[in-house]
């Protein structure tokens, strides 16, 4: 009977060592250190209580269980063979993360912010594009919409914008080609009077239609990155703020605002009512 009990206890200790080995791979490959260690602690606590209940009068089996646990922990924190270390170094060169165990790996995990962070709930975790589900679906719809056209969808920056002429220049992200954009091709604006902000990042269709006057290809369907709204020009925003409260979407009126252009301070309305000492 005692032999059977000893074999059962040894099987439980062996299961604990197997679980420790599984925890090692979870920490290195899946980075689930917290949940794995919690399961390990629960299992070891159950083993110690079971051994203490069966052999309450002697400490031999408890010492045996403690020695087996210490051996398993030492094997958990010990390195592998030379071939395994070489493979880990090669993988670290590609991935940028050292897949090793011990104090150095723990410090590296802490420095990168991978350890000790609270586990977010399922609906709070980022999706594939590091954004919530609703935003990811919106981006996916935008990409599918852009794929229906014959022209490539590109990113670029606003090189210049002339509000009087209603046209501007967009340079692609690689800074190899300039494109002409007109006011009617600005499709994602929150205001009735559409403008572009200098140096703003935009997304557009790079067409092969050439403008005869400027000699540049046309940019169509200009939006913000990934189909977001554009910021509009700083001059137009300042004009709306000088008028009063900032208007809501598509409720602005260009004719009502005071547009300060050129040497506006020389206009009579800015100086004729001032007192001259």
C-alpha cells in the first residue's frame, strides 16, 4: 500500500515538472508568464497539501517533494545546450528579442514593458491594426473601396496650397513626383469651404491625367491617412475662430468670415476708428 502511495506522489511530482517545462515554453514563445505561474503555484500547493495529509507524521515525503520542486525550478531557470543557445542567438538576431531564460531575459522583458502589465479585457485589446474593431472595419472598408479604382492609392504631403486659386501641390511619400490637386477633388473635409494644410499628410489617387497648364498629373479623392478627415488650412481655421464659436461640421460660411490676406493691417477697418495721440 505504501509503495502505491509513493508511486502516486512521484507521478504528481513528475506532472509538476512537466508543467514547469510547459510554463518555460509559454513564457518564451507566448509570453503568458503570469497565468502560467499562477497555475503552477496552485498545482504545487495542491501537491504539498496532499503529501502532508497522507504523511502527517513524517517529513521525508515533504522533503522529497521540496527537493523535486527545487530541481524543477533549477531546470526551468537553467540554460539549454550549446546548439539551443546558438539557435536562440540566431533567432534573436532576426526578431530582436533574446529568447533565453534567467535574470537577463527577465530584465529585458521588464525594460520592454512586457512584464507586470495588467492584462486588458478581451474587448479592450487592440486588433490587427492596433485599433478597436470598429476602426479596423472602417479601414478595411476604405481599402476595399480604394481597390475598385484603376489608379494606385498613395500617401503624400501637401507641398503648397493657394486658397485664392483653389489648387495646390501634393508630393508623394517617396518625394519623387508632384501632383496637382484642385478644391473639387478634396473629398474628406469637415467644412463647406475645402482647403489643405501645408505639410499635412494626405492620401490620394495618383492618376495619369496631366494638367496642361501646370504640367503635373492630377491627384483625385484627397483624404486624410486611411480615409480620415483633413485638418483644413490654418488661415481658414483662424478666420472661423475670429468670427466666434467654431462651427459644426458643414455649417461654415466663407462669406461671413474676415480673411486677413496680404497687408491686411492697412485696410481702413483696422485703423480708421483708432484714436491718434
